[in-house]
């Protein structure tokens, strides 16, 4: 077999990972990143490195390896862009920060349109990396982590290719991909974006602007948790928004509390590392089935990732809860402005 024919066969061969298999793969990647970063990085730098790698490997896209590798490559670029925007927003001028937030919000709107199934896997970690780099410039570390995740995808493809060639599954039925239900109204496009996603971008821009004002004009070191939570719970153009806001705000609160308790106990490195790996696995398993449960564990993961950089005090628990509640109230208020009452209640 020639190199050209092998490459084509390698890229076009379809392999399918179940939700649990993909979650396990991403969790193993996180474990590797923790072991690599432990001797030479800590705090925000280590968190950016780990989150970058996990974000690339956490996307479960069925089909040929070419499709999965293509999404991994695009995700790597999106994460690097989010990190760059975070550094740009950290400048001394509020206006520049707000403009950067608007760019980020519209990028998220386009991400939801380009990746209708996998957008939570991309937007949430991108927002986390944005605020990590807002607090501390770690663009290079973020890019290295994402590149490592891309390399892990290549390795996974090779393993699955060999497995399918020599150990094929009999009577295998791949999981069906369930796409989100589109709004009842016909699609209208504004600036190349579906109208309901355009409204999402505008609403998110306003919420991020409020977040930047809060970050700059208060002395709270964790004020960024408010706009970050807004990104996590905001969902425009879909029915049942009120119910989802309650579910996701509750999950975020419980995750903040659980993560804060683990940090307060000051357990050893290996226990925290194991907890982070478990959190990523559970989050990816429940991301689409029971998002409130998944939110608990992704917030715990983020807090544990940042824990080594932040001196812990009992006030952090209250601070994170308060900012999460503020985010929930703001998203609820903005939803009443941007959505019809019918959509909010159903």
C-alpha cells in the first residue's frame, strides 16, 4: 500500500466513539496534561494548558477521522483566538475591553451556527480560557495545550484505525447524533448569522459589557465569574429558557460550593488531580443528557484547576455564589427583554 493510499484510507475510515468512550479519552488526556504540567507550571498557566488540551479532545464528532480532525484543528484555532482576545481585553481602557467582548460574543454566535451539535464543547472552554488570559497572559501555554490535544487526536485516530482493521466490531450500531431543535420561526440571516443567533450575540455582548464594568470598578478578584457564568447559562432562541436558567444556575452554584470545599480542605496534589479527571469524565457524559449535573462537575474542575494560583479563604465560596446568582438574575432579565413570554415559559 502506497503512502498516498494509506493516508486516504486513514482519513476516510469511519470510527465511532460512544459518549463514555469519548469522555474517557478526554479524561485520560487531562491526566497526562496534569502530570506534564505539575513539575513546571501551576495556577493559571497549568489551568490554561490543561483546558486547552481537554477542549480539543472533548468533542465527540462521529464519522470519518477527517471530519473529527478538521473540527479539532478549528477548535485549536478558536481557543488560541479566545486567549488572544482575553489578553487584548486586559488593557487599561474599558472601551477596548467592551469592544473585545463584543467580538467574542459574535464569535460565539458563529460557533453555534457552524457547530450546531458541538458548540458547548467549544464555547464554554473558550470562555474559560478568555478569562484566564484576561487575568494572566498565557497565550503560548494555551496554544501548546491545544496543540497537545490535537496530537492526542492524531494518536487516537491511529489507535482506532488499527483497532478497526484488525479487531472490527460485529453488528456495531453507532450512536445517533441529536441536533438541537431549531426555533419555530423561519430562519432569517443578519450579517451571515441566523437571526436568533444574532440576538444571542447582542445579548451576550451586553452581559459581557456589564461584566467588564464589574471587573474594573470593584475590588473583587473573582468578579470575572459573573460574565463567565453568563456565557455558560445563556441560551437564546430556544424554548424553556427560564427552566434552563434555573437548572444551570443551580448546577453552577453546587459546583462552586463543591470545588471550594475541596480547595478549603487543602488535599494533596494527587487527590485533586484524580478529582479533576473524574470531573471531566462526568461532565462530558452528562453534557447533553442532564446539563445541570454536568455543570456541577465542570465548575468543580475549573476551580480545582485555578486553585493552586489563588489563596483560599472561606469568603471565596460566598463570593463565587453571589456572582453566580447575579449572573442568573442578569440572564433572566435579559431573556425577558430579548425573548417572548411564550418561549420563556415553555
